[in-house]
C-alpha cells in the first residue's frame, strides 16, 4: 500500500493529490521489483489524531 500524507505534527494528515502518471510508475516498479506483490493500493483516507499508520 502506498500512503502519501502531508503533516506538520504527525498526529493529523491530509492526502495530497498525486499525478496519475506517478502512481502508475510507482505501481509498475513495485509489482515488477518486489517478489510476490501483485497489487498496489493508494490510501486516500485523511488521517485523524493518532492514526497516521495503517493497521
């Protein structure tokens, strides 16, 4: 999973808009270079207090 965030305090975070070409490039690299990976997910969920990490 790819999770890009903008944060100042690491307690809250907003999700930036990334260029579609960049997301496709990242996906191609991850699926080609990491054995066993067949899917890449991009998390668009803004993060409230204390939940910057994905569980």
